[in-house]
C-alpha cells in the first residue's frame, strides 16, 4: 500500500485534498499530518475520519526530529505538502511565524525525504503546494505564467517564495522528484472566516460591517477549491519530475464587485430586501503592501493534463453561501475561542 503524507490536511484546501485522495484511492494509505493551529480543524474531515485508509497524526513540521522519526516509522512514500501559515494579514503582524512554518518546516520535510528516499528518488514524489502570490503584483494587463520572475511583497508571499526555491534546489542538487504548483485564490466550503469571502458571508449573516480594504479595486482570480484539489490530483500523478504548474480560475474580480455579488446572493438566500446587505459595506484602511492584481495563465496545465475549471463563479459562490448557511455548527466552532480577539486586533484598528 502506497503511503502518502498530506501535510496541513485539517486546513481549508488540505481537507479537500485529503477527502479526494481517501475517497478516490482506496489502495493508498493517507496520513494527514497537522499541527491543528487556529486554521486546522478536524471537523473538516468528520465524514472520512473512520475510513480504513486514513490516519491523522498531530504534529509540527518545524520539529525536525519529529519529522525524521515520522518518515522512518511510517515509511512515507510520497508527500503532498500544504501545511503553512496562509493569511497575509497575520504575516504582517507576525512574519517570523511564517518563516518558521513555511520555510523551516518545508526544509525539514525535504531533509527527511532526502534521507529516507536516497536509494531511489524516482520512486517517490515531493509535491509542494504554493501560491500565485510569489509572482508579486500585475498591472492592468498580463497574466502570471510559469516563467514569470518571483517578486513577493508580503511576508507571507516571501516565505512561500523561499520555500519554492528550497524545493527546486532539492530537485536540482539531490535529485529529489519534486513538483510545485502555484494557485490563485481559492473559495468554497471549510474556508476559514478570516479570508475575504467567508469573513464577508459571516458578517453579512450577522449584520456586521463588511470591511473592504482601500477602495476595493484590488483584483483576485478566484478558483473553486474542489477544482484546485482535482488539479493537485492530476499533477501529483502525471506531472514530470521537476515541473511547475500554474492553476487559476480565469475568473478575475475586483473585491468590491465580488462583495456586491455576494450581497445580492445573500439578500436572496436570507429573504432580505434587495440592497440591504450592501449597506454593510465599509471601506477601511488599506492593507500595507497590498498587491493590486493577481491573474493566472493556466494554459500549460490545460494543454498537458487536460484540466480546466468546472464551475462558473456565480454558481460556485452560491454553492459556497449555501454551505455556510447550512453549516452553522462549523461556523460557530471556528469563530469561538480566539477568533474574536484576532478580529478585534485586526479590524478594531482600521
Ligand atoms: P489554511 O491556513 O486553511 O490551512 C493550513 C493548515 O496547515 C492548517 O490545518 C494548520 O493547522 C496547518 N499547519 C500550520 N502550521 C503547521 C505546522 N507548523 N505544522 C503542521 N501543520 C501546520 O491554509 P489553506 O488556505 O488551506 O492553504 C493550504 C496551502 O495552499 C498553503 O500552503 C497555501 O500557501 C497554499 N495556497 C492557498 C491558497 C488559498 O487561496 N487559500 C491559494 C494558493 C495556495
Ligand atoms: P484574502 O482573502 O486575505 O486573500 P489574499 O490576500 O491572499 O489574496 O484577501 C483577498 C482580497 O480581499 C485582498 O485584496 C484583500 C481583500 N480583503 C478585504 O478587502 N477585506 C478583508 O477583510 C480581507 C480579509 C481581505
């Protein structure tokens, strides 16, 4: 039985990847390694936690001795690495935590793989899941391709860029079979409500202000999370060693247009007067170093592996709103505890 270590599997994207692999590959043993930070939640995987080909291990990728031991004891065959600190605003308040998890944690995993797999690197794969934010910010035109030079601006994107460089260096120096994908902004179920879409859904539902940074003119390219998980599956199984793929939705929205669409959907779903949720829109101080525009050219992935996004944004956003409205217990559990103090620190000062 092939043993696949998925790191960060209790987080937003990781939980979709774990679920997909557990369901689609009964002949793989899936080990989910997660520290269960504020962003990790085992409720995200309740539906598959009893499955015979799934195992959860709580642990920290920053702990090198623990990671080495895990690779030896579990005889890990391949890694899909998603564990990370992932929120730009938190990286501005606490950059070092991002260096530790995103850079040191990634190098610890690479070192364990390098030692454990040294007799036959080609039988093993190290898949590093990264972000389009490593490429920096676009002007009004152009798209990020796999050849775009790295130009990160936030401590988050700088730490992800650094981890990408380490992964490539371990392929080039030691011969590890490594692949990387850089994806645009995801949305969907189990999205932690510190990010724009779930935070806005939660606030609209509770009649709280929707904080829009600056003038709301920044542009993101949104992709349904299950389309990302499907791309990860294809790349893991079919991409050549040493390759990189960009993944994106061909779906650019200014933040303000997106929020207006969300308000319209929420008015319908909650049976409110048309236009009432939009009254909650509140322009607040802009994020420091705020990248203007991200947009992905995913033609390499489409041509090589036949992938394309499956959902139109309006349909995906409606599905996402339905999920949040039908999963009150999940939303309550992730917004209790220290979510409130994070929220006050982050938005009280804007
Ligand atoms: P997330 O914050 O929802 O989840 C991260 C998970 O990693 C959590 O379960 C957390 O507990 C775990 N984790 C954090 N530090 C850890 C540590 N030291 N040891 C072990 N586990 C730890 O993040 P996400 O949005 O699901 O993103 C997953 C990956 O995809 C990240 O690498 C991120 O950079 C990348 N990515 C995210 C997006 C996006 O739109 N969210 C887009 C492109 C790429
Ligand atoms: P976010 O979901 O944090 O993702 P990222 O910064 O990684 O792209 O933010 C998406 C966009 O929304 C980004 O331009 C910042 C903006 N934003 C707001 O306007 N208000 C908010 O409360 C948040 C969290 C984000």
